[in-house]
């Protein structure tokens, strides 16, 4: 199936009241099932049974299996990068790499499975873009724009448009190529060797 335009909106649902505790319980159950069965074998029936919910409630609350799964992945993310502002672009990107790398093992396995499934599942693909990739990309873009405003990066540097694909590619590709996860040290070295030289036009200064 051909990709739809990236600005195609998700189908919205009329969500009912649900407590944060109940929502967290549902998300944990979804992640458990995802690890046990993989995306393709995960069903709304299974989620309903595991969480003692009705399938109608799940569809009313999240609309599609893809939206529910991606919402669960965002909820289960053990780190946040929204608050990072070290004063330099290199510092911001290195701190993002450290936090991302700490969760590389578990998150990468799930992300790889979801990425493969998204090639065949349009709802999942749209949910992944809107609920997972775009919010994280917006945080990264703000860091890049701060670097531009400080004069660290030229505003017409073409590398600005490739930072997100490069980092996402490093996360997904290393396990496939080297049988190892893209942990913090690996991502920092990738930044210093590839991303920051392209952005800054020179090797990045060493931390400290």
C-alpha cells in the first residue's frame, strides 16, 4: 500500500473519562502483550481480556490498534528530553543521546518490530508519525533552532533536515549490523563523528 501524505490526520475518537491510574494499567498491559506476541499477533480482543475492558471501550478511547500501541509506547518511555537545554547544541544532542541510550535495549526491540509492521499497516504508520516521531522531532528541532539562533549552525545548512533520520537510523540499524544496541556511548560517538561535524562544519569540541 502506498504511503499517504505525511499530513494526513489520524481519525479522532470521542474519548470518555478514564483515570490516569486506569490508563497506565491499560498501557502496561498493551506493552506486555506487544513483547509477548509482537504487533501483528496483538489483538484488541487480547487487550480487552488482559485488562478486563470491553473492546468497544478500547475503540472508543483510542480508535485503532495502532493508536493504542503507539500511545502505550509513549507512556512507557522511561526518559524525557523535553527539558534539555544545556546552552550548546553539542551539549543538547549529547544529553539526548545519553537518555535515549539508557533505554536502547528494550525500546529498540519494540521499535524495530513496530517499524516493520508499519510498512503494511497504514493506521499504525500514521499513529507512529503523529504520536511518536513528530513530538520527539519537535523537541530535537527546537534544539537545532536554538543552535541556529546562537550562530552555531548556519540556517541554510542542509544537514539540519537529516538529523532526525540519521539518529533514528542509528538506533534501528546497529542491532541489525553489529548485534548490539545503540546505547549512550555509541550514540554520542555517532553524534561526534557524523552529525555534529555536518552541522557545525568542524569536529565538535570534546565535553568539558
